């Protein structure tokens, strides 16, 4: 039969071990324990090892002081234009007073969820569908303000409230997609039309500038050609004048008489008669005078050799002012060149005016350039 004393010792040892186990409590980091004594709040214990009175004190709640995230399932909310939308929200909260969080709300997570639903209905009920889809930040701020005010007495602070998704009805979503597609097509057509318009404007501007430059080039080319013709005519006239002057001096240095001139005239007659197109040959009236002069000169020459001719009969030929003739011919050539230049300038101005009128720009009248 067991010894009663031994049984008593064993019972006392078991009670002591149980009492020691109940009196030692370890609180983890970022947690706070709430101790109740005989069912009433006694104190809070911080993270670490703590001893409590066994069978009298009890750690009733262990509150996590870190920020927590609670996602709520989609809730059906009716907008101002009577459309049902599903809103999925997320709440970020943190316990700032563990005692109030433990005793002020029976289930603070469920309370936050219900409060979020009712607040969303109040906020979304005053907005239409378009405002609801485009005013997420405004909805978040209003919802956070209401939740923070309501949960403050529970010892909880709501840091952020986010709407994860807003789902309109399927028919409305299809209509919105069609509207967005039509808007994109409209923008594409507008951009295409703008591009074609800009291309036509640039092409017209290029054609106008090309026509103007072409007309200016033709004008400058015509002016340069006229100036070149003028200079060529002047050089040709100067060359002819020098040739005439050289011939004139050579003739006067040789002192020719009327007989030599008549003889040269007779030598030119075969050249005048030569040619396939010369069917009729008209002898000029001056030929008789030339022959008479030639005969008279030959007779005078014979008489001079015989000594029967008076030397005073030989008259000096009539003097011709060659330089005056050359100057007159040069002035006529310059007048003709100036007229050619003015005509070329007028033609270039006409071409430029026609090009400007074709391009739709006002014509620019250019005055004659100095030559």
C-alpha cells in the first residue's frame, strides 16, 4: 500500500510545477500582453520574461503592435446613376492602445469591415459611374478620414485605405470599351487628316518656292544673256571699228585713185554673179560710172606719159569722216543692246508674276537692274 506521505509530496511537487508553469510568461517582440486578475484588467506586460501570480493572474490578450493589412472582399455598391459596381478595398491599420483595442470593440477587424462597407456606400452613392472610376484618390481620402475618426476610440489608427479594383457591370464595361475604341479611332483619323493637311501645305509651299526660284533663275539668266549679248555686240563693234580704221589708214597710206576702186569693183562682179540661186543678174547703174572713170583715168595716164596732161586735173578724193561713222554705229549698237536688255528684264518680270500667280502668292515686281 503506497505511503500517504509520499503521495502528498508528489501532489505538492506537481502543484508546484504547474504553478511555476502558470507564473512564467514570455512575451514576443512587437507584442503586448494584457493581464487580468480574477477576470478584471490588471496591467500590460512588455516583450520579455515575466512572472505572474498563478491561478489568480492570467494573460488574457496578446496584441500585435505592428501595422496590419486586411483585404476585404468585393462589395456591391450602387452609384448615383443606379449602376451596381463591385469595389475591392484594402485597409492598413495599426494598434496604438492595446487596452482599448481589447476592451472597446468585440471584434475590431469585423467592425472595420462593416464600417468600410457603409462608408463606401455613402461616398459612392453621391457619385456617378464616371466620377467613381476617375476619383479613386478622393474616395480613398474620404474613406480614411471616416475610418480614422471612428476607430480612434478603439485604440486603432487607420493609416491607408486603397481601392484595389472597381468593376462596373458587364454591359457597361462593353459599352465603355466600344466608346474607348471609337475615341481611339477618332483620334487616329484626326491625326491622319492633320498629317495629310500638313503634307499638302508643305507640298504647296515647296511648289510655290520652287516656282519663285525658277522664275528668279530665268530672270537672272535672261539678264545675264542680255548683258553677254551687249558686251559681245560692243566688242564686235569695237573690232569692226578697229578693222575699218586699219583699212582706212592702209588705203590712205597707199593713196588709191578712182581707177583702182573701179578695178576692185569689176573684180567683185563675178562673185556677185556666182551662185545657184542667181537666175537674173542686174547690172547696177554705178557700173557705167565706174567704167567711165576707169577709162578716163587710163586716158589721163597715157597723156601723162606723153606729156599732154595737166597735173591739176587730178583732184583729191573726197574725205570721209570714218571716226564719226564708227561712233554713230557704236551708238546704234548700244541702243540696240539696251533695248534687248530691257526686253529680257520685262520678260523675266512677266514670268515671275505668272509663277507667283500660279502659286497663290502676290506678285513681286522687280525694277530694271542697272546695266
